[in-house]
């Protein structure tokens, strides 16, 4: 495991223990969010580094890897304080960090990353991370963007750190393991549809909250279907993974995302007539936990263990 992610995991376990002993007033949604800057983001950066061995990352990305842990720790402190100016200022350190990989993502797009799906995944993942940082600052400042209240504001930050940042990186790994451009045309077309859903789903779902319940329902179902397809691609890719530990983690990630997305679909269907089958608190506890630890954590660990540079793929980041 990446050293920063390991230190972050130790800090997060301490926060969990303190919250359970009522030493800190942290809700489960707060802990789910903090798991992202402390563990998920450094693992995502490490996975990208391993896949792109031999490629020199842009200066903003190199700086981001150096300052990630200090900025994450400031985000931890901001969540431990009451909402207000001080909490917002501390959380702004994480926003500034998110701006660095986002700038790197823009540089990737400027250099033509959009011409190759393999390069589009990290570029958009890094940009989505910045959106999550913005919503974190809004949450700590006590703002109600577009009329949304807590916990929706913080949950939006959670959404863009997991579905926005981590899921595209995982989709990239699965697609590479299945052969990338060497796949049959039918399989490639199917995986491209799944990839498109993973890439546009987070933004569509966020837009659905603003536009209306029909769009929100459609976007949630698109995202759920796409990530379920991603789970299936994990299982199909297992035979291409040699390490036993990596195979176990990837299989667990695939099973977890299927469970999490079924819950997401049930929640979206219930939200449309405003008669939810699964309430928001239950979604955070069940869907959020399965998504954060089962899908995202196990997926990043598994694909990081399995990461190899495919021949002839190391030119364009």
C-alpha cells in the first residue's frame, strides 16, 4: 500500500474509534468522506502512477502527490470543528490540493487525452475531484448551494470523490486488463458503453438533483447500470490477473458494487414518487459502506497490485 494511504488509514481508524467512544462528534457520513482524502485519493494516485510508469507526470500532479497527506489532515480537522469560517479555511487546503490534479487533468485534455479513452479516464477523474473539493468547502461553511441542505451538501462531496474520482480509475484498469484496443469490436463497444456511463454518470446525477426527479431517476439508473457493468467487467478480467491477492480483492470489489448499485437503484426509484424504499440514512450506512470499502478500497488495492504497463501503452498519460 502507498505510504500516504497507510498513514491515512491509521488516522481514519483513530477517528472511527474516537467517534465510537463519543470523543469526537463525527457522523458516519463524515467518516465516509474523510476516508476518501485519507485513503482513497492516495491509492488512486498510486494506481495511476503504476499504470503510467515511464511517463513523466505534469508539475501539478507531482506537487499534488507531495502535499496530499498534509491537506487531508487539515480536512480532518475541519470536519472535527463546527461549521464556520475556520472550518471552511481549513477545508480550503483540501480544495487547493484538488485543484492540482484537476489542473493536471486539464493539461492531459489539452494534450489530447480525449482522443483515447484510456487517457480520458484519469483526466476526468482528476477534474471531478475538484468538484468534490468545492462541495466540501460549501459544507464546512454552512452554505446551501442551489437550496440543498445537509447532509446532501457533504454527500455531494462524497459522491464526487468516489463515483467521480475513483470509479473512472477502476474502469480504466478493468478495460486495460481485458485488452483495451486489442479486444473484439463487440466487447470493446460494450465496455465503451459502460465506460461512458461511468464517466458521465456522476455529473448527470448531480444535474438531476437540480433539474428534477425524472432526470435524477434516469441519471441514478444510468450510473447504477454502468457501475454494475463495471462489476461484471471486473469478474471477466479476473482470468487476466495472476496475483492471488489481487484476484480476491477485485472479485470482492465486483460483488460489493453490485450490492451497492442495487441499493442505489431502489433508492432512486423510491425517490421519484417521494416514497423512498431506502431512506437517506440507510443509504449512507449500507450503500456508502459497500461502495467505499467493498468496491472502491478493494478495487483500488486489487488493481494496484495487478497494475502492469502494457506494451506500447506508455506514451500518452
